[in-house]
C-alpha cells in the first residue's frame, strides 16, 4: 500500500475515554484519493474499515481492532467562507474552532455547539445538538449539503440536506465517509453571539467538572419522558463502579474512566443502567455511545 500508515497505534490514545487496544492499521488520509485507496486496500485484504473523528463518543475494545482505522488528516481541517453567510467546513475541523471562527466573522447559528468536544465530521455524523426538553437544535438545522465518499460504490457524492435521513442523534450517513459540509449561518451582532455562546457553555459546564476521561452521554434521551441521566439517577446508580469505570457523580448519563477502566467495565455498567431503568421505569434506554467493534 502506497498510502502511509502506522501499525499497532493504541486506540486509547485517540479516544476521549482513554480505552482501547491497538489498531491493525491506522491511516490519516489527506485527500479523497487517499480514502479511496484505503477502501480498496481494506477490500483486498478482507479487513474491516472504521472511521473515527475526535474519538469523543467512542468505546474501543481492549483487544483492539483487527482492521483499518481512518482518521482524516489535516487536508480535511479547513473553515472557509464561501459566501456571505455560508461556510465550508472540513470534517477534521474542531467544533470549538468553528464556533470561534463564526463569531469572528459575525455569523451566528452554530452557538448551540459550544462546549461540545471533537471534530465537525463526528458531530455531523451524530447530528450533535442540544435539547431543553421543549425544542432541539442540531447540526441538521444549519447544514446545506454534505460531501461524502460512499464506502460501498467508492464514489464521491454531495448530498443535499433534504436527502439525508437526519434524526435525533443520527444522520443516517452510515456506510459513508464524511469529508465536509457547507453550512448556512446568519449575520448577528457579535455581542448577541457571545451571549448565546456563554449561555450554552453554562449549560455544559458540568462537563468541565467531570475531571476524568469520558465519552460524553452514554444513552439517548427517551422521547416524551425524563432524561436518561435522571432515570439512571432515579435508580440510585450515581457513583456506581465496576472495575475502573464509574457512573459519574456529576451526571448519571456519563461513565468516567477513573484510571484503570477497561472496555468490559464500561459495558457492564451500561448493562446495569439499562437493566435497572427497564425494571424500575419500564423504559428501554438506547445507546448514543458508539461501540467500536
């Protein structure tokens, strides 16, 4: 394979939960042709192919991954003003920089992403956003179109927002590698943008208080009921610990790595929370965390 690669890279070094064994191959493609070469190589070697962004919502396995991991390189880290209120954003661009650059340009509309870790591509793939119980704001609300490579037919495509099956914490883009997207924002007074950023940061200040590695929210919030965090807390599970993994004392929908957690510890806590909420409230919790097989 001509595409530069590394072997045995520990996934624990590339996930926010700090868990995960070695990947057989680790690739950091710089352009779409590199990605196509990686797909062809995976097919030739009959190896699984996985794509990760900032690794902020992933649980990798301790045994590692017997396949090829794609982590988009610097060639996909860009934020460009295409038109007055339209930005082109690469998948590898940090969410934090998108919020800052938009503010610097006097453009509002993405403030709801403030405080969310990780890359733009990962956030788009998860349709990241915020909910106050009455209304939800999510990336789908600002997307115009998305550039992808289809992993099945190996073709680059531009998908319009209306052709993407966005839903709560999902984009329906499975089987595709997200290269970047165009987003539509609005001109706002910088003071108003800053006020909105501050408001969202305050709502997420608990993230800073976790103090330990985590992967963010473990479960999606169920429809028309209490939040997953409050349901888990209602089962008395805050602070519950298995091995080195703990249901956070700060937020019950977060599992933290106290320093020695393995993937089984996390999975066992997930099963404990799911079983307890089902037994007590009759509600089946659905994973938001992506388990990296």
